[in-house]
C-alpha cells in the first residue's frame, strides 16, 4: 500500500478573517481560511485549497492586477509571495509588525503595505528571478494612529491611505511637485474605506460611524507635474543645518526614501500650484436614532457603486456621487467583516467571520450566486458514503452537513438537532444518514428528499455519545454516556427493540461487524463487549482491556478488532476466539505540544493523551489513528510499527502547537500569555480547570486547541479525511509526480511501447506500459486499441495486470469523455475475469468502489440530461400540434392518445437505455 498522501483540500471552513478578493476574470473568490487560502470557482462550482500555509492566521491578502501573484500576510506580519498559477511559494518576507492592508498598483509595478502609522511602498516582484523580491521604495509618514485602508488612482500616480486617527492622506507615488501629500479631515470616527473616482483625483471617504464625505480636487490627473532633479536637496555635510524647503523630509538609503507629511498643506512654490481638495458634500448612512457601525466598504469605479457592510449584518448599495440607495438587505446576524466586488461589477462577495460565512450576491437579479457556511464550532465526527462521493460531518453547533468530495462544497445542511452532534454515519445504501446527538435523539435523514424521516428516542432522556448501523441498514444502535446503556431501534418501524445493559461506565464507541450481525461496544469500564444480534441480543464475549476503552473498529473483512485505550495503546483482537493478537504503544507518536496556560511540560502532559479515533484502511493492512494532538499516525497492523506520521497543521494561532513555551513571551512577571490585556485591574487569566478541553470561551483572547476528533478512510482507498480544529482536511494520493515502475527491465522503454503499438501488438503494449507505470503512456496505449479488439485484448491479458488495468480504467473514467470506450473495457474485464476477481474480492474492493463511484457520477449527470431533453421534446411535440386552429374535441382526443403512445415509446426506449447502463454498472 502506498502512503504518499498529500494535503488536497480543506472542507468545512470557507472564511475565517481577512479580506476577500475576486480573481481577474471575476469568476472566482479567493478567501483566507485560517492559515490557508481557498479558491472558490463560481462558474464551475468547485473549491480548491492551495497547498501553502502561513505560520499564523492570515489577516490580509494582496492580489496582483494580472491575477498571477498573491501576497499573504499573517497576524505577526510574516508574508508569503505565492504564485496562483503553479501554487508554489516564491518568497518569504517579514514585516515585523501586524499589517492592516496591502494593495497592488493598477499597473502592477508597486504595492503599498500599511502597518502601524506608516505606509510602505515596495517594488512589485518582476517577471525575472530576483535575489530579493521585496524592495522598499518609499516610506510615507503622516497619520498619528494605525493606518487602515488603501486605494490607488487608475494610472498608479497617487494613492490614498485612511487611518484610525480619523484623517485621510493622499500621497504621490512619484515625485510630484504639486502633490507630495495632502491631509483630509471631516470625520468623527475611524476611516473604514477611501476610494478614488475613475480617472480622477476626486475622493470618497467612509468612516465607522456611517458617514460618507465626497471630496473634489481642483486638479486633474494630467495636471500632476514631476519634480525636476535639481529640486532635490543636496547631501548634507556634517555640522551643516538642514534647510527645510518644503515641509517634507527625504532620507535616501537602503530602506528607500522617507516622506513625512504634516497636518498643514505643503508650502507652495511660485512655479506650480499645489493640488487642493474641498468637501463637496457629506452623507449619513444611519437614520435618526439608530446607530449601526459600518465595518466594511468597497467601491466599483466603472459603475460608481458603493457597497457598505454593517455590524448588524446589513449591507447597502449606493450610487455615487448622488448617494442614491439602490437596495439594502440583511444577509446575516453577525458583522460583515469583508466586502469585495468583481471586475464586471455584477457579483459582490461578503465574509462574516463570526459564523464563518461566505456569500456572493448578484445585486441586479437580487439572488445568491454562492452561499456557504462551515461549522462555526468544532466538528465532532465524519463519515464517507459507500461510493466515496460524499462526506457527512456533525458539529458541536448541532448541524449535520453533507459535502461533495469532487467540488468540495456543502450541498445540504440539516438543523433538526438542538445540541451538539456526537456521531454520524451512512447506511450501506448510501441514501440515508444517521446522526446521534447530546439532545437525546438519533435522527435519520433522507438524501433524496432532504428531510428528517425518523427520530429515535430512549424511554428516559439520555445523551448519546456513540452510534452504529448494521450492514443491512435495519438496526440502529446508540450508546449513552450517562445511563451506560446501549439502545437498539428498527430503521423500518422506528421502534425501540432492546436496551442492552451490562457496561459499568459510559459507552464511548460502537461498531457493527461488516460480515456478521455482531455489535462491539467499548466503554470506560475497561471492557469491550461483543453482542450477538441474532441470539436474543445476548453478550457473547467480554474482552478485558488494560485501560478505559475510547474507540473500537472492525477490519473490513470482520476478522479483526482494533481498540484504542486511554493509555494511548491500540490493541488488536480476534473477535471469534476473544484473544489478543498484538498491540501498539502510541504515546511517543502523539507528541503533544504545551498549552500556554499549562503549568507542566509537554512531556508530562503527553502522559494523559491518547488516540480517540481509529479507522482501518480499505485493504485492512494498516490502521489510521488520531487524537488530542496535531499528528495523525498510520500503523502497519501485521508488523505493529509506525508507517507514516502526518502533521495536520502548522498554525501557531492554535494552542498546544509548540513543545516548548516561547521564551520571547517570558517577562519578569511571567508568561505574557497569562496576562489578559484589557481585563482591568491587572487580573490574570484564569488557569483552565483539569479536564477542560475547549478552553475558557469568556476570556478576551481565546486560542482553540489543536486536536483530531474523527478520521475515516475513503472506501476507494485513494484518500482519507480528518475532522480537526481547522476544519475537514482531505489527504489524497498524488501519483502525478512519482515514477513508480512495477517490473522495470532494460527493454521496457517508451520507444519499445511505441514499436509494439505500430506492430498492433496491443496486449504486449499494455503489459509494457503497465510495467513502466507512466500514466500518460498508459492512457495513450489504451486509447489506441481499436474498439472491436477490446474483448480479445481483455481475454489475453495476464491475471496480474487485470487488476491494475481495472483500477486505471476506474481512474480514467472519472475524468475522461470517452464514456462508452472505458465502460466497455470495464465490462469486458469483469465479464472475462469475474470469477478470479471474486476470489480476491477483499483486496480489489477499493478498485471496484472507485469504478462504481465513477459510473454512478456519470449516470447521475446523464440521467438528468436525458430527462431534461425528454421534457423538451415532449414540449416541442405538443407545441407543433397546436397550429393555432380550433379543432374539434374528437380530434384533440385522438391526438392526445397518439401523443401518449409516442411518450410511452420514448420513455420505454429511455428505460431500456438506462437498464443497459445499469447492466454495465453491475
């Protein structure tokens, strides 16, 4: 089994904090999610998370005008220069202080960064390779408080910076003699947005108290005059006093020029008249009496539309400069943290960090283009559908969400639970989801009609912490954490069948055997009990454990049982003989970090950590384990050794990431993390009580702790998913860059394969291609085989290569347009080698499930298209028969009968076609 799993996507979180951006063509939204970046393609309805991550949560993103480069800056000011084409990190840089905003100039030659009370202008990274990609050009001082927002003129000659000191500053990007700097007041609160008018120096400024000021300039952009070189001050000699010509100070050096602005306008020279601004008008967003903080703003220059977001979740669209309200709408009950508008001005993106919402609104048709929301609390569990196409997650917010693994988007949310969801699972048909919750109910949801069709409850209220459904989908069992009992219900009738008593502690995990109707239950009473469902629900065996049982999992063939216990051990048992086969000690593999409020070292606290989730791989050879740590381990069951360890996150914004406390945070008063800023009277942070897992939510600085709550292998074996503090992480096998030949020899070369193809020796060419194991070459060979030769080639193929060819056909079928061609390959291989493949069904199960997933996806798409076309044809036929002539009722009846016959024939043909497809699937 291969273990070169790579991070492929992040689901379950769409926006955390920072600014949203649209791509150059306006069809994709680029959203910061924690310390990663997600790109949501709105046209194709897909999402992708880039394989780059910063050390802390991203706070600002700058996108180059050509859409090829992005600069990501995190909470500390560490920046990454990322190529959006190759998805690679090109450069690392540190601004040493938190950055408020970053903007590229429209010509792409410069970019401005605002940090503290200074605006820094850098040369943008060029097309050629440079030793230092970030070269500082000028530093602009002027505001007295932190700078908040930036905007450029269309020709990149000037930029404007807003500040928390209620002032707005216009700076010249070049050495203009009539515009060095200009300070504008007029506001009574923090500046949230400042925007230039199209091809003009006229300005709009928006402040937090809901005030808009319109500023008019007396000079056009063409009226800016470059400063001549002789106007530059001569270098000073020591002892000479500096002559202050105009009230600016320039220091040229390694860190570029420094330009210091003063509150009053610069002195005017005789030759040139300085640019002046006057306030044209002032408008207010809030009506009399109500006060609503303005939190985000964006302006679309070509259409003169201003979008403003407020702390109550309302947004307004105004047309400027007349300030006409186009429309206003409430989209959330949380504050709107970020607003962006695409290049055409049709779509507006909103980010709400409180709930983790990302919305794209088309304002002309007044409809949502995109609406996604992650679990705003921790995810508790996940499950794959039997074909691997969907993932269902349950969260502490009481929601059950279903995600499409291909698009990475959530397509249905069930909100019936009133407390946190502890466990979710699919039944074997893949059409029903079952979820257990602490609200005392187990609910079954239908994926056809998207409704809650069964609710299972216990006679006395109980908090359900574990859940299992048997292979037939008929028996639903849930374990209670307060009454120590296991409840069994019938899916068909919804009635309680039996209450299984016997455990002396909370039931932590349940699992049905895949081959027999036997239920395994792990409990804190240090036992695993096996219950026989056929023999009046009696306890068949009791397996004694060395510590409290936390998780239990059956091997896919049902011949082995794995149990994770509180002492961080995984023990393997034979369920038929009730004997222990072996164990793995995983304490050292968990490597827990030290939390900021911990009084003991990480080494000591690791003694109390353990694995809380187990999952066998599809072939049963290895086991995936995760727990209260940032690591996920894959163990080989037979050898009982650690095969590979994955680090789920490197985000230092989470607690418990580092093994040792940061010495830079240590002061003479103790750790800075234990001093709660702004708590009043110098109160310390309250140390969390023993056993508290979530941290103190009431403290001003809440750092979530990194942990993995649930793990699952995909049924196809190509990927696995983990629910962590970050979200739902999907890791998959990336075979595109790896040369992994099967049976390499000197004569196995691309040239020899091409020679076999020319000689039309198809079987030999396929065998050679699979020995070389190069994807593009395998595809070329396969597609060169004539259609009528497929049965012959399949019959002649050696047994070793049948399985390999079948898995390759399954992979190709997912993306290829040659549907019938690849379906024929799959059909002939299964028909001719079915009996031999059946004998090895356990080993090739992942391949068959991958094949089923691909066929099912095409079947769903095609059946929708056929239905749509069928309705269109019926409509066209009905229209053609109505020729605008009033006909007798008898003629109408005859025509209706004919039409019904036609429709019946059409539907029979379509049914026959779909039956053939299903035959091919089987």
